C-alpha cells in the first residue's frame, strides 16, 4: 500500500466517524443537502482535505458549518486540524452533482426584480446564504428551510420567537426570498404586525369617508396570499378590530393550505392580551425559538463581516468584541462598527487596547442615556400589552403582578429611585411591597428562564427609544 493510499484510508475512517456525529447534531435537511456530499482524503499529521462536488457546497461547509465540522474532527481525531476544502467534480460522470432545488447558487438563481421586492415588502439582503447557523438557531433554521422548499405542505403555521436582535426577521425574510426566487408564481406578502394594524385602520377610515364600510382591498391583499409573513405579531395584542380581521385572515389562508409564518418576541402561551382562539391557532403548526448567540457564534458572525468587507481587524480584536458584547446581534455589529470607526477616525492601530477604549466610550454613552420612570413604565406596558392604570391599580391577577414587579425592578435598577418614591409612583404602594417585588425579580434573574428574557427585552426597548 502506497503512502497516499494509506492517508486516504485514514482520512475516510475519521470522516466516517465525523459524519455519524454530524448526522445526529444537524437536521436531516442540512446534513443531506451539504455535509453528506463531502469526502475526506489525504490525512497527514494534523491536516486533511475535504473534497466538495460544487463550489457552493464548499462555500457552505467552509463558512457557516465550519465551526461544527472542525470541532468534530478535532474531537474525534484528538488534535487541532487544518482543513483544506477542495472542489472536484464527480469523477464518474464528469459533471457536477445535482444537490436538489433547495440551495442552488443564489448568484445564478436570483431572478426576482426590484418590483417584486417592492410588491412583497421583502428586502433582498436577507437570505439563507448569509444567515449563520449555530447551536442557538439550528432548529429554527432547519424548519425555515423546509418551509421555503415546500410552502404550505409542512410546518404550517410556523411560529418563530426570540428577543430583540436575535435574527428572527432575517430568517423569516429568507423564507420569503427563497420562495420568491424558486416559485415566482406564488404571491408572497411580508408585513409587520404594526403595518397590518395600520393598513386595517386606513381601510376602515376610507370606508367611513365613502359612507360605507369596505375592506375588500385590504382583504384581497392578505387573504389571497400564497405565503403570508407577519413580523412582530405581538403588536396586534389588545386591538380588538385587528384581532378579528387577523383571525379570519389566518383561518382563510390555513384552510386553503397557504403558508403562514409569524414572529414574535415571546411564545404564544405568554400572550396575556390576545384572544385564546388566536393563540391556539399559533400552536396548530410548529413553534421554534432562537436563543442568544454563544461566544463561538458571535465570533463567527464578526469574522464573516470582517472578511466580506475586507476590514483590517485582526482575530484578537474580533474575539475581544465577541466576548464583550453578549446581548444581541444588532449591538454586536454596532460595537464592531464602533471599534472600526474609532480606529479610522483617530488613525490608531487596530488593537485590543484601542478596541477597549472604543467600547468603553460606547458603554459610558449608553449609561448616560436619559431614562425616567415614565419611559420604563411605558416600555413594560408595551411589552406585556397592559395598561399603565392597571399596573398602578389594585388588581393582583397574574397577568399584572409580573409586569408590575418588573417595572419595580427596572425603575430601581436604572434610576436608583428610592423604594418609597417608586411606591408612590406605582399607585401609592408601601415601600416594603416594592422591596419584595425587586427582590423577587432579582431571584428569578439568576435562572435562565422567561423572566430573565423578559427583563432583557424590556431593557432593549427602553434604550432603543
């Protein structure tokens, strides 16, 4: 046996173990579409070649799936491996293998016009190809790709929820963009919960001006859609007319087996001001969430951004930013831009020390943002879909107690207002009641549960306005 043959046999043995592990960790769609087509060869010390049948498969495996592949190879091969990705056509046929209709090269397949995007409300920048998949969003990504492949057939409706800035809008619009490219005959409609409400109000007002009620134009737009994507559906909570119209639109589309995709900042069971008949329909299909990105994912996001823009930021600075900013992707990318701008403006080297100075200033500016008790209370009320009068009132129902305690906690934390003053602001409550509420939320923040996520979301709402 030659040395080359031995290297190939050892590479195949290791890759077989890796495939077995990845088949468990990855969704069937991702595994069968990308990973299973690669073959390993030329294992020598701590290097190995991965042969891909198409440039696009190479792009995917060396990009968004690289951390998982390398982690598995290093773990099972007991080393730190350098992986070389090679493109080689199928030797038997001399042709590139057909990997199916779901993930063709977007550079060749993007046929949607500017008018198509204006009509649908989609943004062409949100695609599966530029969406990084990791442990925090693997299930949501797999479901989204399946929906894009066969809209209306599986996972209908698809309800996706996460905190602010975790990528749910990107994933939702990627579904719409993929369908728009592959199935241009289908009518795709994307809107936010707020725009859905506003369009309904305009429709009702137009009917009143004409002396009669008419909503045919509004209903034709949404009820004749083949794919309806509504972002931040929580906005319709507490609005009776909007809920009524949404309910009938949902029912009409679902009966006709049209695809419905919804996003929200919370799961259906946590809606307190939305009709039961609507929340129950959210659960008729499949529900998935996107968790905060871990350090590895945050690093991968920034490195991809650096490589795409060809920015002169070294890896140690990327690693520092990823470790420092652990809230959401928007703030992560904002910090990246802050570091880049700081270095360019002052003409200083791109070092960890200078990045720390740039982020330190950003953090100080954030702390100095004016925050008052009314702003905090408004954010809490908007998030939980409750009224300020009820928060300050005497009712102690479950849907009010938690928002009330969150308001107590945030007012104390963000403004350092005395307990007695907080009690007076929240309806004349005793300072001991405020202390109990603050302590209660503090206890729940030690756990990775719903309250912790709620507090994070409300804080983001406060500082974004």
